[in-house]
C-alpha cells in the first residue's frame, strides 16, 4: 500500500494526504439540462470581470466559449436523458461564459484529447474533472482549483482485492485512457506502479466498468465521484475503503491567450467567492460526503 501512495505523493501534482470515509452517496440531484449550445437567453450580467474581460478576450469562435470535455464522467460531465450535457463542470462553465458575455459550447471528445484541443486552438477551455499536474502545466495554464478528486479502487463484491497492496498480486487494472489513474497504475513497479502489462485503458470510465463486470479486469482505478456514480448504477461493485490522495481539478487554458486565461480565472474566482460553485457542487454531490 505504501508503495502506491509513495508514488502518488512523489507524483506530478500538488497533493495532500486525506482520509475520506466510505463510499455512500445519494443519487445526484437531477440537473437542469444543458443544450449543446447552452442558451444564453438573458444577456450576461455585466460584472467587473466581464467588463474588463470583454475588451480583450479572444475565443476560438467569436461570441462562444468552447469547452473541451469528455462527457462520461458523472457528476462532473455527462449526457442527460434528452441528449444535452449536464454536470458540475458544465454548469460552472455556463456561468463563466455568462460572466464573459459568451455562449458556452460543449465539445465532447475522448479525455486524452481535451488538452491538445486547447493547445491546438480548437477549444478555449479544457474542463473535465481535469487534475492539475506538473506535466500538464507544460502544455496549458491552469486556473484556480474549483474542486478536488481522489483516486479510488472499484472491485466486484467479494473480490480478494481488499487493499492497495493486493493490486500488485498479478491483477489486471482497468483505467480511463490518459488519466492520472492510468499514469499512476501503468508506471513501472520500481516507481510504485504496477507496470503497463497490468493495466488496460479504456476510452472512458463506463467502458472500464463494463470490463470489470465482464471479468476482463480485476479492479478499476478512477476518481471518487464518478466511482460513486458507477457503483450506484451497477449492482455488485464496491469502492475499497482505503487511503486516499487528493488531486486538484482546474480549468486548462492555452498558454498563448493570457486575456482569456485571466478573464476565465477571474470569473471562476468570483463564482467561488459568491458561493455559486458550492451551490452547484452541492446540487450534484450529497453534502454528507
Ligand atoms: N482527474 C483525472 C485526470 O485528470 C480523470 C479525469 C477524467 N475526466 C473525464 N471527463 N473523463 O486525469
């Protein structure tokens, strides 16, 4: 167990050790549906951030804020029953766009593409439960952190995997491609991981969960909130009660667009300060957790 956490601690991001109790969670409150092009019927309120920003904001498409995400990561981003996008990130991004007088457009893609989409000038922001890491900081600038995540282990009920140590017992681990869970687990044993040979990566968390249910992998390592959502939606799975490491989620923005970066960061800071972010988080994540 220590090995895994030593790796996490030595890892690429600012981390703090945290204990987290259990895996119980109430169903996410039904969210208002976001259309792909979130309607900005009401003109955005002119806040100081918006006024300042509006002058020198350059976005990929005039009047729009394109958000690169992978909408298979509940409760941060997912596809709603009627085919729109919803989730914590989608709602926060909608408010940021409003503050900047822009209309949010969700660009759904594989998680591994969200940073390159911003780097390549196809999307304005990467917002995807995206963990801040030193390596990613080479490629994009990050805003303030607006949420935290922790990597947890999902196993079938009755699994002989009971601790992080047991994962080293010649087990196959399923992860989402390109995520921090993938990076930790696939790193060499001498670096505290389990080695590439013991990891299968899937395009998204739901597919990793299907593989777990089908016995193709022995465990899935994924962020805690999606883990809770997946376990709730799939009988016979559980989250191991083990130690946790906290990661910071933030918004990634092009290194070549300081105007947009500052505007988005200021808008986010205002939304954190006035309690809007907390309201959104509470709506999707039961406060008792
Ligand atoms: N927090 C993890 C990371 O940044 C996983 C994020 C996956 N997000 C998603 N929308 N699929 O690597």
